[in-house]
């Protein structure tokens, strides 16, 4: 945050020199975020934090955001509080931001349950909320006006996995037998039912549908049932700890589905760090890949390379884009009025690092939703095919051959 503080000091001095006072012109544009920097979602929260921070630093290095009402650029000041992956803390932290710093907008963390809790507070306080790394669709059907998410949603992913397989695999090689491990949460139920209900339309048969509770330690029974049902396609959306447990036990039991799509769990670097070759060949849908040739991606990758020694991680891009969207909305609003900023976000039509972004009336984003695959420890983009960095590896090799 050093860049923010320096920029704020410069502006404060310039205001004094012009005979103004800090009460007349804000020193900074206050933004509040509650995100999981500890707890079960910590790895994802860290990626989101990096995306936000890099975007804020870039905007502030360019002088900040022009606000017509003050006829000057103001720097962004992003205040992040750790909610420890606890929705209750998400709520209390957002209330603190609202009462203590009078934020003009909220930025979200990681995980649909945390976003669902946050959305209600944003609506109550009439503070625009932009959140990525959550696909929960139901929360957008509550009539909220201040909730925006430039990220794919469950109805998209509920059909995209089948569209993807039908496009990249010839019919005579295509798997058809689907197994679903449904997490017993709002999003788990939503996603599992969509995968199940959409399967027949695309030529697939759900032969196993199992429900589990978060933090389950032993998935042996579910895995043995999948093996007995001859599951070829395994679909799930576990938390990172649960997903790692599932794949470890798949490896221990020697059952390798021909294709697997795990939402959320493989989105973070701890996936391959914890699993090694066992974690290879899973596919994921984190919303972005660092090779997509959209404006600003090269600069983002360079900044992330300096910070972490690698191109930007998958969730860094959507988080960065969220700040881009907010900055443009503030400029379009021409003031720091929350209602005006909300309306400007709703009217977004912007080319970002994740590509073009617009919003539907319910606040869901019309965005790209690429599918990635771990191959030899590296995350490759496999769909859409026009952007692919590698072909889908199919069928996934047996664990003892990796």
C-alpha cells in the first residue's frame, strides 16, 4: 500500500497549497474488502488479494481515478480485512468498512458462501459490491441492485462442461457416464442439480449422484461407488482442502476417471503443491488464464512475475478486472455518490484483462469462461479451442502411470 500512501500525501499537500482543505476534497477514494486470508479459503483469498493490489497500484501509479466533481484524480485506498473464511466475519467487516471509513464500494473475497453473506450487507447499506471467484447464481435472483459479478455462473458451467467435451472429442471417443459428488451447500446443490439436469440434452447419463458435507475426511465410499458404476466423468466443486483429499484418495484407491472437472479446489497453487502428479489432468474453470491476449495482460503478468516469480495465477485476472470495472464506473459517475457508481457499474461495457465485460440486469457478468487443465504440473488453457495453449489430455492416465 506504499504507493497509495505516497499518492495520498502528494494530493493532501497539493490541496493545502491551493488553499483547500481535506474536508472539501477527499484525500483518497475509500474501498473496503473482506476476504479469507486465513482458513479454508486462504489460498484463493491470497490470489484475489494480489489481483486487487496490483490493479490498485497500477491505477495509482497513473495518478488515480479522475472524479469530475473535484476536477482531479484521486488515488484508490483499498482496506482489506481478513474474514478467516467465516461468513459471520465477512458481514461484520463490511459493516466496519461502512461505518468507519464510509467506503464508496465493496470488493469481495473467495467462495460463494462468503459472497452470499456479503451481498445482503451491500444491499442493506446501498454500497456497490463487485465479487469474483464465486459462481453461485441463486443469490443474483434475490432482486439485489448493488451486487455485480464479472464471473461465470452455475447455469453457464452446468452446460459448458458438456459443450466442451462434445466439441473437442469425437463421438466414438467421448465418455458418457457421469458421476457427481455434490457438496451439501447452497452452491453445491445448485451446481449438482444443473449438471444432472443438463446431462441428457447433451448425450450424457448420470450414473452416480452422491452428497457429502464439507470437511469430510473419508471419501472412500463415494469413490468405490463411482468405480462400481463405471463413472467416466467425475464432476465436483469441493473446497481446496476437500478437493485435495478426494484426489489423494482417488490415487490411493487407484481409480482414475477418464475426465474430471473440479470447480474451485484446483484454482489455487496449493493444488499441485499438495498433490504433485496425482493432481495432474484435472480440469477447472477459474474464469481466466494468463495467456489470453487481452489489453493489459502482458503488464499484469510482468508485475506478477516480479512479485511471485511466475505469470499471474488464474484468479488474479478476474480480481484485477474487478478493480478496472470499479475505476471506470467511478470516472463515469463523476462523483463518489454510491448510487451513481452503482448505475455506472450496471452500464459497464469495458475491455478488461479478462476480455470484454458487460452485466445482465441481475448483476451477473457476460464474460469468457475458459476451461483449464493441469498437465505435468502446469496449468494449460484447453477451451475455447481458439485460445488453447494445449489440447485436452484424454483419457487421463492411470495414477500409477503418471
